[in-house]
C-alpha cells in the first residue's frame, strides 16, 4: 500500500472534433496540477471504444499517464485481450476495470458477468503489467441485493486482483468512512480513493444522481434550491461544499481524491488550489 495520497482526474471521450479540441485545452490546464493520472471513461458495450483509445493515445503521447476504463459487459475474452494488447503497446500501466451496464437494445451480455471476472481475467492474462483500479460504492450500487451483498461483492472483486479502488461520488463523508471500515473488516486493505464531483449545475447534478444512486443530502438540496437560477451563487456554494468535503476526507485519512471533471478544468482547478494540492 502506498502512503502518498494519489490525486487523479477523469475525462470522458468527446463525441465531436470540437469536444476533442476543448478537452485538449482543459487537459493542458489540468496537467499543470500534476495529477498522478488521467482516467478516460469507456462506453459499456464498446460504444466509445475508438474514441477512448484516441484520447488515451493523446495523453500518453503528451508524456502524461492515462488510465483507460474498460468495461466487460457485452465483451468477449478475445475483445478484452485485444484491448489489453493495445494498452500495453501504448505504454499504459493502469486500468479502471468495470462491469458497466448493458446498453439498451444490446441483448448479449457477453462472456463476463461481473467486474471481479474481468479483474481475474486481466491478472491471468497479463500478470502484474497493470495496476488495476475497481469501482466502489459508499452509498451502495443501485442494483445491489443488499448493502452486505454489495460489500461482499466488492471484497470478492478486490481479492480477484485489484490494487486500489475509486468510489462513486457522494456528498456524505460518513458513508465513505463507513464503507472503508467495512471493506477493511473484510480484509481488503487497499487504498479506496473518493470520487469527487464538483458542482456546476444543481439541477443537472440532481438528475444524474438519481440515475446512478448517489444521494444528495436534504440540507444541500434545500440550500441549492434557495438559489434558483443564480448560477454564480450556485457555483460558489458548490465550491465551498465540495472543498469542505475534500478537506474532511483527507483529514480523515482518504488516500487521495479522484475528480470527475466532465472535461471542464475550472472547478477542479479551483478546488485543487483551495486544498493546497497544486
Ligand atoms: P460490479 O462490481 O460487477 O457490480 C455490479 C453489481 O453486481 C453490484 O450491484 C454488485 O453488488 C453486484 N455483484 C458484483 N459482483 C457480484 C458477484 N460476483 N455475484 C453477485 N453479484 C455481484 N460505467 C461505464 O459504462 N463506463 C465507465 O467508464 C465507467 N466508469 C466508472 C468509474 C467509477 C470510478 C465508477 C464508480 C463507476 C463507473 N462506471 C462506468 C459505472 C459502472 O459501470 C456501473 O456502476 C455498473 O453498473 C457497475 O460496474 P462495476 O464495475 O461496479 O460492477
């Protein structure tokens, strides 16, 4: 286990050339913060395959560290093998290994059922070539049968060969600390890095959170609702809330922070600077 906190940044692969250009600008700004790596999401079912690889290739070519996400739902062993070979050829050494969600209209779940099977497969195929990150859910995965079943599944996934985990975003620090305690009680003492979602628009955040199972505490909801469409005040409140959350997490022993940037540099840079990480 590493003692040095890991600060990292996440992008999604843009769908248009303009988006790719904007991401280059955001990345140049965020690279100045010197994050440990830039992760790049992957559309489950392979929908962003080429775009994810293109962004990963650009990041690696800039001398930075890319960590591609790789989801296994709908995939075959051969297709995952091809991905792993491409990553190695690009000099990638870190992967975020996920199950993903079967896209609507795609019926064939492929050769993997859960992320633990993907982790085991990557280890069996490539030994220690990759540092494997997995996903954790302090407020539990929306499809989990129960909190206990989800924690047990997380432990199984880590034992399959994960080195560390990144969590779904949350705004309740206690849920994170409890999740870490429960994971450690199951003997999986890996770094579990909180995923941090800066807040640009409260209405968008609320919609997105409902879909992914992240809870917005009532006090936050009420404070944002009181601000209505005053975007400057929403942004200022969001910065205060997220910076305080990060401070609490780091003071409580979180082994780093992973920022969901949504390809925007501004809010992450401000929070990073307020935390004195720059
Ligand atoms: P799993 O760990 O496989 O868990 C899925 C569900 O199955 C859980 O309810 C779990 O309790 C249960 N389960 C797990 N293992 C077992 C088992 N062996 N037996 C029975 N039940 C089990 N999605 C994307 O499409 N692309 C991305 O790039 C992406 N990046 C993400 C990054 C992070 C850090 C996080 C937190 C999520 C990301 N997601 C991404 C979303 C993720 O794909 C979804 O949340 C998906 O539904 C679950 O993926 P998982 O890897 O956590 O699945």
